[in-house]
């Protein structure tokens, strides 16, 4: 079983590599990365490929060499605020690699099962929740424009060339190892620094009113595998818990897990130019196709994220 994960050194990629290693006893796992130094501690991947996926020739050579049976395309620019600062960088990094992978598979391995890791950000501001896959696409950021493009490009190459592409639309996911650019570890890292005396007891936040559908990253990657195994090529699938949690609830829960008094203050720099009040997904299609349902509780993941951030802070202190 030869499998390629693009962006395998990233947050989701590391969790997916571990999950696939536990799921397939005959796995030959390949991972792409821009920097091999980031991969030294990731032992689940058998073969690393340092490659810029924007380079069509390099991608073609890679697919020809390994002819993967499955591809999980996770690589790309995933931080929404960054997309406002660098819109073309976001579009190029998210669209061009997928196009190169599609062209290479057409030429060398057209039966590869390809999962495109999309985002619920493509739905934008909605009036009715939960959102199913028939909802209109209303991108509200350059990032979401790039994900709409990936989603529809996947559909087009399935319809025009018969590629076995699965379009995953993942709602917010979180868990240990996530970058503190994202909201949950951003709060948790500040709490961990405050506890360690590395930051004044003031926690900076952005908009706390937004509501999001949070799913543990380990449930997300399990859904990815199930979709590649059982999903219908060309189809779009929401990956969501179906439950809404406000950012205020995230903050309150994390603060309840520390004994240190902390003051909360609004940081204007953390407010987005465009914000979506609520995103909650309908996972009916995914459940019917694969039998998937979330297994990790919201509060359990928050506890694990905070513990992970405490360990990161301890390591940082030890290195200094």
C-alpha cells in the first residue's frame, strides 16, 4: 500500500501519518515537505521527499517514481489572516500544487485515490445551520477563494478525466501540535506562558462571539482515511461534529483549567477584516458513506491542547 501525504510535516499531516501507520500493516508511506529538517522527529513516514509542489516537473517526477495508490493532499497555506496579507501567495500555494498533482496522475497513475483537504470557509456567511454540501459557496477571504478553487478543480478533473478525487470540506479542527497562530492553541499557549511566569497575566483575544464546529484532529484524519476507502469519487463531504461552540466557550473552558488569575483583553490586531458569525456542518453524507462519527469530546481535546502547550513552554524554557 503506497501512500503519499503532501504537507506531511504539518499539524494534520503528522496526525494522519500516525493514523495511517496504525491502520495499514502493509503501508509504504511517502511524505512531501519543503524542509527536511522539520521531519527529523516524524518516524511514521518511510520516505521523505523535499519538493516544491508548485514545480510541475518535480511533481511529475515524484508521481512517476512512486505511483501512489492513495494521495492525501494537505499541503498549502492554511492561515486565513495570512491570506489577506499575501493573497497571491495563498492562491498559488493552494491551487498550483493540486493542478500539478492532477496532471501527473493523469499521465502516470489515473487510478490513484486522491483526497483534497478543503475547508468549510468556502461557505462563508450563512443564514441557516447546519450547513450541508448543497449550500452556496460564498468565500469571504482570499484563503476561502483558494479552497473554492481547489474544490471545483477537483470536481472538474474528476468529470473531465475520471480522476478518483474525494472533496473533503473540513470544519474547524484542533488538537495537540497545532500552531499557536490558530485560536485554541493561541489561547492555550498564552495560559501556559502565564503559568510559567513567561508572560504577564493578561490574555489577548480577538472576536469571542463567533461560533464554530470544532472536531478533534484525530477524528478528522480518520474521516480522511474512510473517505479515501469508501467515498464516491467526485463527491463533496463535510467533516463536522454538527455542534457549535463559541470562541468565548473555548476561552472560558481553558481558563477553568488553570488556577492562575488571568485578565482578558481585546487585541485589535487579532480581529479579521471579514468574519463569519457561525459555521456548523451537517455530516449526514459522510456518516452514510463511511459510518464515521466523532469520538473525542470537545473538552477532552481542550485539556490535551493546554497540556501540549504547557510542555512546549517547558521545552522552550529549558532551551534558553
